[in-house]
């Protein structure tokens, strides 16, 4: 019994499998990076559009008894 192996076809098959695996991994990494970038951009846009400003100052509560010191929270949209 003689076993004949086509080494060239075997190498071509292995190369094709390796290329497919590399392409799939690269595509998955690109998709993850794109999703992360989109999430970061959306969070930045929301943070820029809606921000909370806290001011502590004199007389902001009407200046009644107790020294007239208070906190103003401004939410801008």
C-alpha cells in the first residue's frame, strides 16, 4: 500500500484556513473598537449637552436668617 499525499494542496488548505481565521479575528477587533468609539462619542455628546453646575455663594437662598449662604444647582440642556 502506497500513501500519496499532495503536500502542495495540503499547504494551500492550511494557508486558506489561517487566512480565514486571521480575517475573522481582525473583523471582530474592528467591530469592538468601532462600538467602543461610538459609545465614548455618545457619552461625550450627552455630557456636553447636559451638564450640572454647582455654585456656592452668599445670599443665594434669599438672605434670610442663618447667614444667607446656600447652594444653587443649575442643570443646562
